[in-house]
């Protein structure tokens, strides 16, 4: 197994602070181009987004991307061109399969700050019809499948000292949402991530009360880049 730890401070800074939007990108994104950091397995973006009250992203298009959103605090208003309008709260998993093309709006329509993690995955096949799904209040340890990208999201909420198994897979991406975690002699804190290849019989241990997002991904034709 190989372990590649990326610290929160290494993320590319983006967004539009003047408009109340602060973004931290884990992978190459927009003007932040690094040919050595384009993707890991199916994952092509992991963005930490912070929206001030009233701030948001106006209607914009997506295609050929599986977009999964996890709200850390606050409420995210989502509207899309297929007619869905929802509010996403902490504990909900939102999945927008943009397929051949969809447009959507993401806003903080409340008077409190909003923080969410948005992850983009490359589908196995392009095209198709857009699809939207939201799972409200997903239970701890309940995996969420994204078959379009041959990926599975594992959400773990851990108490201090609690252990969680790392999925055995060609690629595993672990993102620390909150708390502190020990992983393979590495100490991870909020915003840190680990890119793991060919995992087998590995565990992460919560140092403090923690919340983790772990992507279990199959091998891809291009592999991690």
C-alpha cells in the first residue's frame, strides 16, 4: 500500500471572497493547473466551500460528472434544470449525475454561514440522462454507491479511540471533515486528506471525535494522476 498525505494548507485557494465565497481545491481546478494533480482514481475534485449568508453560485452548467455534496454546517439550497429544488443539511448526501448536461444553482439562503464539501467523479461512460438523488440523514457506516463511477462513499463518525477499517480497494481517498485521526503513522486534522492505493487490512483511529469521508474506488484505465 502507498499513502500520499495532502495537508489542508496545500489546497489551492479559489472562490470569490468579495462575493462571500471561499473555496479550497484538492485537485487542479480552473486556473490552478498542476499536471501531476489532475485526479485520483475516479475523483477529479474535492472542494471545500464556504458561503456567507446570501452568497452562492448562479446557474451554471455541468456535464459528464458525478457531483456528490456533503454539508458540514448550515443549509445548502439546490435548484437544477430537471426541476429539483431541495435544501441539503448536515447528514444528507446529495448526488447530481450531470450526464449529457444539466444546469444548477447552489446558494446559502439562510442568515448563517454554510460549509460543504463537494466531490466530483468521472463517470465510466459519458452521456445519458441527468439524475438527482438526496439521502436525508444517512446513518453512520452506511455506504453510498455511485455506480456511474464505480465508487462507494463511506461516512464515518467516530468517538475518541474508535477504529474504522479502510476499505480494501485499488484506490481509497480519505478526507477529514472534522476532528483528528491517526492513519499509518500520520496525524490528520480537518481538511487533510490521504490518497491510498492497493489498501488491505488497514485502519484509521480517531484521536478526537471525528467525521470522515472515504471514497472506495475501483481501478481505472488511466489510474491515479
